[in-house]
């Protein structure tokens, strides 16, 4: 066992010490717990005393279990010295909170460990919300003060080589487990620093699981598997938090293991299951404003990497033009997501993004590029009851004059609301036989024609 306790003699000048700002321990972070001022004061004092006793230079050489054992022993001694009597559960919770502060993200750690939570939303040091099963709830989790919250934010962003301060007051980053983080601080955040964490699921949701959750009907899932297998180009459209990345992960499971996939993201969060995946991530400008690498730069570079498919995490600007070029020049089966409320809006958004590329191209030519490159638009939505569903599967069929033509193959038809607030509705096929069935047949993929018959499937 390593001894993390400081020696009482000898030179201790070289031992790492935290600054006073960093010695503030967070209040209990369990969402359902109530916190007393007395317990907060005790936790602050115990944490400060602990930091005077612990040799921080050994922490990197020890496992978390070893550190936990040492911290628990020292906390027990300190409580005895302070004349504080806690039961076994309270003492264990106190030691766990101290450990989270030393090694993790303080009061956020219990929320990060809670698998029912998908989003953590911090609005200043005393207001923390979470999203569970699509519903936002306020928690009793809070930070000691604004300095404590800022220290946690700095700990997150510096771990990935980024920074946030008054000169650069907002930043995108990610946690070690891949969770996506956005932080914005003063002077842009008026009432305290804002922190948003989109948690990274340790177990990607499979298409089978999405069927069980009624997010996708089985006939539509069969069609989606055939679409990916036949290397059709897919756009996944939806609003914030609608499940676009989850669907992108689920669709990618249908890609053949023999294919080379290049992924491009601002913050890496895709969880592709294939072995042959080359992952690329953008880079922001440094403090001098240099060194930025954009998604467009990476899309251009990806074309030189001999990809079979390119998967762009989210299309937001001029990279849309380069992505369409890739789809039109031998990289069939590529996929990306866009923020839009309908399939038609998704195509309009892509047309606008082409204009952001700086390429001098007419509106008709841009639409022709879109109609030629994109085969499928999959619309995802989050219903008012918090559930996420595929709302539409549409096929791009070509051009008529200057208008891109589409036809809807499947849709979710909302019919009302139950007394408990749950949205009622049915998945249904429109009865139209898609033109892409010819492409499926050319790839040796056959589908039961009954999946396209207009049979209402109850939700």
C-alpha cells in the first residue's frame, strides 16, 4: 500500500499543494438529499484538514481503490480529533465526496454516475438541473460558490487542452468518458457560469433496443438496415436533444466490418462498433488565434484517407458542400446529421450551408447537388412527454424544375394525449413503394413488399 500521508519531518516544499480556492469541498451532491449548513461547514473543514495531511504527489501512482482506503482512514481520524460523531453511512458518504473532489468533478460526480440521467445543466453555483427519460428536473446539488464551479469547469477544459476565461468565455470540450461539455462564463453568463453536459452512454442503444422503446417500428428498422447495407446516403434531421447521434450510432451498426469508416466531429462522441474506424476531431484556435482546424478541413483531408464511408457528426456550415461532393464521388453510404424540424427544412438548411462555403453556385445548382447526393432523410423528434421517436422516413427522388422532390415512406401520426400526459399515435407506412428498392436489388438485398403497405401499427 502506498502511503499518501505526509511525513512530519523533512523537506515538504516539493510536495504539491492546492491553493485555498481549491480546498473548498462541495456540499452533498446526491440529487435527492437535503443538505444542512452544519454538514456543509463540517465537510469544508474536514476537506481542508485532509489536504494538510495527504501527500498529493503520490496520487497519480495509486489506484482509486487504494486512494479511497487511505482517504477513508484519514477522514475517520480527523472526525475523531474534531469530536464529530457520524454513523457508518454518513462517514462513507463524506469520504466519497472528498474523493470526488480530489480525483473527479466534485458535486457532479454522483450525477455522472447516475445512468438514468442523460443531461446535466448547471445554471450558476446554486442551480443544477438534470434530464431523466426526457424530462428536466431540478436537483438539490449545488457548488460551494462561483469560484468552486469555475474550478470544476477549468478542470474539465484543461484536460482536453482547451481554455475558458474572459478573453475566451465559451468552450466545447468532452470528459474522459466521451460526454460532451459546453461551458460559458462571465462576462457572457450574467448570473453565474453555465455548464451543460450531454452524457456519453457507456452502452450504445442498438436498433433492437430502439424497437423495444417504440422509437422505431420493426418494419422501418428492416428498411433502415437495407438502406445502410445498400450504401445509400442518409441525413438524420432533428432538434436539439432529439436523439440524432443515438440514431447515427444505431445505423452505423449495419455497416460491413470490411469497410473503412472515417468519422469527423467537433467533440468525439460517436460509438461505432466496427474495428476499422479512423476518428478525426476538430481543433479550436489557440490563444493567438491560430491553429484552428475546422470540420471542412477534416472533410477535405478525409477524402485523401481512402474512406469507404464518411460519417460527419453534425453538419453546420460550409462543410456541407464538401460532404455532398464526397457523397457524389464514390463515397456512397455516408451519413451526417443536421438541425431541422422537418425533412424539407433539412434540405433547405443544407442549401443554406452550401452558401456558407464561399463557393459561387446558383440555387438551382446547389439543389441539384443535394438531390443527386442525398437519398434518405430520417426525421427524429422528442415528443412533449419526453420520448424520442422517428417521425418520418423520406426519400429524395430528384428534381422537378427548381424544386427537390421527396416522398414519405413511413411516418408517426400523433393522435392525442392520454390522461398521464403520454402522447398517443401510430407508426404507419404511406403505401408508396420507394424508388431505392432498385438499388437494394442491385446489392442483392430483398425486402418483403408488405413492409411498405399502408398498415397502421399501434404505438
